[in-house]
C-alpha cells in the first residue's frame, strides 16, 4: 500500500485547518448577535446599579437631613439597595432568560420612583407659595425620585431583553437596539430638568456648570437619530456618549470641590456635605450614557 507523502499530508492538514477556521468564523458570526444581545442586557443591569447607588447615597443624605419625619422616607433606601444588588447580580449573569427575583425588584423600584415623585409633588404644594421658585429650589427635589424610576426601568428592560430570541431581538414592537436607544434618550432628557434647576439656583457661577445642560441633550438627540435612521456605525455618537460618561465622573470632582469651598471645607464634612452640591448626582449621566453605548452597539448589528 502506497504511503502518503509528506506533501499530501501537509495539504490535507491545511485543508482541515482551513475548514475548521471557516466553521469557527461562521460560528463566531452566528454567535456575535447573541453575545451582543446578552452583553447589552448586562450593561443595562450595570447602569441600573449605578443609578441605584446614586439614589441610595442621595436619598440617605437628604432624608437623614429631613429626620425621616415620614416613615415612607425609608422606602427609597431599601428599594435602591435592592436595585443595586439586583444590578450587580445581573451584570455578572450570562443567562439568556430573565431572573424573576431581579425583575420583581426592578418593577418595585420603578413603582417606588413614581410614588416618590407623588410625595415630593405633595411636599411642594403643601408649602406656602406652592409652585414658587423658592419651593422648587428648597422643598423636596421633584426630580430626585425619577432616578429610582429610571433605575427600575433600565433593569426591567434588561430582563425583558434576555427573554427575547437570540437573533434579531425585539422590544415594544421594534428592533431591540432601536427601542433601547429611545429609552436611553428619554432617560437623558428626563434627568436634565433637575440639573438645570439646581444649576440655575447656583447662578451658573462656574462656566463648567453649563456642561451638563449642553452635553446630555445632544447625546439624547444623537440617540434618537440612531433609533430612527438606518443602522450603521456611528463614531461621533459613540464619542459623544463616552464624553457624557466622563462628564458624570468629572462632575463628582467638581461637586467635591464645591463642598471644599464651604466654610471649614472637608474638615467640616458633616455639615458641608449637606450644604454643598450633591456628590451622588452626576453619575446618573454616566449610567445613562453607558446604557446608550450598549444600545448603540446592539443597533449597529440590526438590519
């Protein structure tokens, strides 16, 4: 029997490797939308967790300052802590199906955000002068509970996305990337109101205070354009969302500087943390921008 030559063996091995590479590439292409699908859900879980952390820190400080006069003031602390835990757990979960407990926590957080908005509205209207600038500035912040609503909404959307088919997932009757871009855009636009009000109260003493009034609305508009236009790579939108992400973390530094400028600085932290600009507020922009980046990646894979 004729033995195969070294050349024939090399050719056979080459063909086998080429075939394996082709199959591997085809499998990777087939799995890419799946990975994007689950990775997007995990990013939304993480964004929900970052928002929940912001709510937890902010509500703990503000409601402590209010001496927890109403027992309902403990609610956002408990709910945001649970939402934070759910977001951390979801960010590590690769399973392509919703987690019932996480989903329940997110729905509860959204409902608590709606209820909190009602309580804060009542707090404003019961004061002398009702809808006055003074009450909008110094009564219970009307926009604060909306961050808890957004945390619950982002998490619930992440769980809903996990239940969608691996290929071409859909949400609210449209491609998932398109729907998520619109959801994130609405979240960025909604967060703007409270920031604009508080920076107006601060008379825009530092020109940097205009940054969160200008950058997030453009990010929101770019996400709307991403949703309604034909899917394609959008480097400028990605760049702007990354800038919005950085804005949130840089804002913490500026707020810390604002605390330090009060009498006594950080040595008098127990008072100045309450009197200075809120440290937990700026990361809400980072959370939403990260969700926007995930929506953009998913949108670019859609036909």
